[in-house]
C-alpha cells in the first residue's frame, strides 16, 4: 500500500477494494487465475490527482453511478473505477539512455583504450562489442512514462547471466542495470517497463558481445590443436628415432661384444699353441749351437711378443667386461724394479741400431706399487718408442722418485705424432697413420691409460711430427719407512706357534718382511745363506724364506744344503729372486725349493703361500693320524724325507713284538741323535718318537683285530707287555676299547 495509516475502505462494482490512507489511495486487486487467490496493489498519489493532504477518517461514499467519493482535509476526490485510464495505460518500448564502462559514461565516438565503443548514440545502438577486460559496465534506460514517473517499474534480464527477471522501481523513473566481471561471450539485455506494474511494455533489447582474449579464440584453439599434433608427431618421431638409435646402439654393442668375444676366444686358443712353440724352442736353444740359433732366437722372441699381445687383448677384454682390474700393491726395491723392466730392451736397441740411454735412480728405496701393471706400462711405452724410432735414432728412459711420486719419462726422436692426434692415441684400437709402416694394434697405449687410472697416475704427451715424442708418467707410490732395527735375530720364543726364518741381505727388505710377518709367526733372521744355514740347524724353523742373490752363500746353495740334510730336509723353503728368467726358476726348483716368487711380489700372495704350506703340513699330519696303513709319500714332501719315513716305519715293524723297543734303539737304527730324531718325527707327524712308535703299533693292532685276532693275542703281537695298558692306549687312540672295537 501507499501508506500503512488507513482512513477508510470501500468496494467498487468490480469487487476491487479501495483503501484511503494518510498519503494517497491503494487499490487491492484479487487474482483468481491460480488455485489459491492472490492479490496485489495499485497505488495512487498526488501525481495522479489525489489530494495533497490526508483523507478524513471514514469519509468515503459510493455513488449510484459507481463513482467513489473521498473527502480530505483540503478537498475531495471523485473517481469512477470503470473509467480508470491509468490501469489500461501501456508504456512505449523503453529506450537506453546511457552506457558506462568502469563507472565512466561513454559518448558516441569516444575512444576507450584505443577503441571506439559507440559509433552512435546508445538509444540507436543494437549491439556493443567489448574486449575481454572491458567486462565492468552499466546501462541506464527510460520507460517514457509521462503520467507519473515515480510509479514507473522496470524488469530486466541479461540472458546468459540472470536466471530470473530483476524488477526495480526507481523514484526518478529511470532504470539502471550494472554487471561486473563477465566472462567472454554473447549476451542479450532485455528491458520492459510498466506505469502501474500490471501492464508491461514491449521488450527493448541490446546485444552485448564480450570478446575472448586472443589465446581463447578459434585461431588460437586451432593453433593449439596444430601445436599438440606437432608435439605428438615430434614425440613420436623422437621416440622412433630414440628406438632406432637404441636398437642401433644395441646392435653395435652386440657386434662389438661378439668381436671382443671372438678376440678373447682366439686369444685363449692361441695361448696353447704359443706355449707349444715357446717351450720347445727354449729347450732347443739350450743345446743349439749351429748357424740356425740366431733364426731360432728370433722365432722365440717373436712368439713371446705375440704371447704378450695375446695377454694384452685379454686384459682389454677384462677391463671392458668387469669395469676394472684389481690393484695389488707389491713391495719393490726401486732401482731393482726399474732395471728389471728396462734391461730386456738393451738387446732390442742393439739389434735395431738404436742408442738406448737409461737414467735410473741408484737409491735402494722400498716402494709399494702394482708390479705387474707397472711393468706393462713401461714395456708398452718403450716398445712404442723403439717401434717408431728409425735406425741410429735415440731412445731415453728416466726413472726417479719425486717425494711419493714415481716419475717415468720415455723420449724418442722418431716420427712423432700430429697435434690433433695426441688426444686420440689412448683410445682403444686407434692407430696413427694406419697405412704406414710399423703400425701397432691400438691396444698398448689404451692399456697404459687404463692401468694408470687404476693406479691413480697420469700420463702427459708432448710430440711433434718428424721430431719425436716424450711420454711422462706420474704414479703415486707408498714408501716403506723401516720402523724396526735392521739387524734382528728373533722375535718370539721358538716354542710358541709357527716359526719362520727370513734370509735376506738387504736390510730394508729384511725389515719389511719382518714387520709384516711378526704378528702371525715367530721370526728369525739371517743376512746371508751361511748364517741362514746355521740358524736353521740351531732353531729348526717351520719355514725358510730366502733371497737368492746373497754374499757368502746364495739362496740356491742354502736350499740345496737344507734339502740334503736329513735332520732339516723336511723344512719348506720359499725362494725370492729379482731374476724372473726361466733358467733362474729352474735352478731353484732343482735345489728342491717348495716355492719360487719373483721380486717384486705381492705380499698377500706370499702370506697365502705360507698359509698353504702350513695347511699342507697339517694335512699330512692328519693323514698320518687317520690312515690305517701309512704310505711315506703321502706324509712327506721330498724324496729324502720319504726314504727317512720308509726306513723308520720299517724299523718299527721289524720290532713290532719287541716290548723293549724304544726311542734310543730307533735313533740308533736311523743313525740320528735323539734330539734330531725328536725334531724330525715331530715335524713330519706331529708326534714325539715315543708316540710315533706307539701309534704305528696301534695301527697294526687295529688291522689284526679286523682280521679276527683276539685282544690278548694282538696285545702280544704289537709288543705290549700289559693287556690293560694296551687297552688304555687303544682307547685313547680310537675312542673304544679293543674288545668293543672287535665286536
């Protein structure tokens, strides 16, 4: 209603209720279109002709002609509802009066951010196009109500945004619709107006287009599709290319593996026929004095070179399959090591007419280095130098110790290497000028680089064509610094554990062996063979480790004397020598040495060899203990000891029934004193002579019991005067009484 203060109520002929208030009239309309009745109001004020001041209470009259009369403070109103033109008034189509963008009015032809929004007045515009960021706008409109603008009502709806119609009744009669943050799209704003809220005008429409950003346009989407398709194609192409390269790499790897495997197999197969060439040739050269000797020597040297090449191929294969080789640090005497590795090239230099100069440190320093790999490094460098140096050329070798760095320099005045080829020469199978003469296999320098990487060393090359090359190698080494006195006699009491005699004329090397072995063994030392022989006879060690080249008496002579003396022939001997020739090794084994090791050697291998000898000795003692029938060859390591044991067993068996047969008689039968006999029997069997005699008799007793002899009869036949003592000894030896064993 127009006002809540009701002065009067009356019904007209159309059953409409009119209510007079303190501030105008209200007509109550009842609608029965729906099941449940509904009502709405039409209000009238002074702008419609109603008196300005309030109506008088209950001052209302319905006249005979249907007109209604109301009395007010300043006059009266007379009105016939049947002739109410206001209820039948339909307004014209609303017009848009103003367009605002971001709160700013936009005039026709005005530019906004460089673009004209309105080409003509808004009331003549049917569509507006905006950019994606111009999505905050307002539109004003008018219903053209010239009767009572305050009663003008509007309904509007922006299709695509508003689900329902928005209804407004502005006091000034002008409507306004505002929208913010609209998404890109096509929108239609529809507006209708009414003068009384019952009859609505025709729709006014305005098409509003908000353009999407460029990355959301159809060309952009098309570009995205093209880009995605291109990416898919590119990925597929790259995947296909990767698979092809992977397949190619796999095939190359398989081919290379097959090739390397072929070389490896061929190398292994070549070693046997090469051995059948080298070994018989070496035997022939020992006796050959004819004119063919020089030719046979060349054949022998060529076969050895081929064998070295085969070994290099096997090393290359091992590096590639396992990734690396093991490093074994050997204790070496520096000047001896350098001389051993370079001396074989003296003959080659003389044969090729090349001047070979060696500058080697004379210091007898002990260093730790992998001897085998170092030899191969130097041999490959010198072999290359001689191979590419012409007749009457020069090759020099310098070996010196710089702190804890071993520096090796090999220089020649041969054909040299081009600057661009220097970085490639260490690649596997790479050969400089493969069409020329004296080309190699491309393996040697590759192995040099691989070995140096294992040893933590480096190699540097300076070279110029026709001037020669210089290879400089630096290898870190550990220097052995003696921590014990150099002259030693013994370390522990000989009665404790396994004892070793070290015979070595080099004080530092003797001290090194002493310090490395003293924790596990009783150690004696001697500085030459004669002194060593005296120590052997005095202390009877369990093992002798001896150098070969010594003053007064050599290691070969010492070994021969030990193995020839019945009292000490059972003692194992390990010979150490800087001479690695087969002739030197042959002399050592002719002297009946138990093992032969080249200097420099791997300490761990020496310790393992000692351990093996200890275990072998213990095994022989176990064989004696557990065997029912003793075979001398199974419990001894040499012919002298075998004959000794054979004679000892014979004497015991000859006196098997003799109850009075004693150690004194056995030592007399063997022409040995009792002390020597004790040491000898103890070393071979682990038993004292008394226990040895008893053990032989008990073994024979067991054989007789197996044959069915009675216990008493057996006791007599094996020389036991007391049956009870025989039973006690038998039970101690075999864990059973003779009667139980027989049953």
